[in-house]
């Protein structure tokens, strides 16, 4: 992990150059370096390990196919997150109707927490927060996960999501507002 922290923009550029020259070690190095972070984002976006694994492979395959389109002034990880973002949007487009029906059915059943205890454990609160995040609008969910889970700066989030930075910030504000509102409904206040 310490080695991962010392990775620089130049290290990514060197690996990318090897990759472009046809040396598989360059791609393998970038894949090993970033697969877990991209996978973490994808699994939180989709909520399903199998789908996230498929999207991870699609993300790296798209990177392989479109290596010539990489803007070398950008951070390689941000470019990957941008591809992962596009793959996730495509996934959600294909299952939107199915997800809408599922969400309607879940909402009809009622809250997942019947009588919340005022002394809830951190683990329980984290579980409830994960459930609430899953219910967010996909754009709010994505900006929340990019920022909170992946630590991506808002400037890069705006590039990844192809929107102005104020739009990314606004989506984050809405996500936080909706999370707090839902937590309050479930008896958790002051978060």
C-alpha cells in the first residue's frame, strides 16, 4: 500500500507509454494499480458484485480500445473513472424500467428499519447509510461515491461526469440533503 501512495503522474505516463508501444507490462501495471479503486466505485454504483466485475472488464477493455484518445494532460485514474462512469450509465439505461419497478415495490413495503434504537451501533448506522445511498438518484449517488468513496476532487468529478463543477457540487448537496432526510425518517438525527 505504501508503494501505491508514492505513485506519481509520471509513473502512470511511463506505464501508459509502454502500453502504447505494445508492451503488455504497461497495461498490466496500470490495471494492477487501479483495478481495486475502479471496482470499488463500480460495486457501490451497481450494488452487485457480478455486474461490477463485468463493468470493470468493460472499462479496461474500452481503455485498451481507446488508448489513442487519452488526453495525456489528464490523470490516468480520472480517465478510467470517466470510462467507468459511461459504462455505469449504459448499464442503468438498460435496466431502468426494471429498477423503477423494484424501487416502487420496495417503497410500498415501507421503511427497512421498523423501530430504530436511539443507541444504534456504528455498524448499524453504516448499513442504513449504505441502504439510503442505494436509493439516491443515480447522478447524486455517483457524485457522492466518487467524492466520498474514491476521494476524487470536485474538479475531476465535473470532468468525469461531463458537467460544470457547480452542477457536481449541487448534486453533492442534494445527495447529502436526501441522505439526511431519509436518515431522519428512519430515526437517525444529527448526521
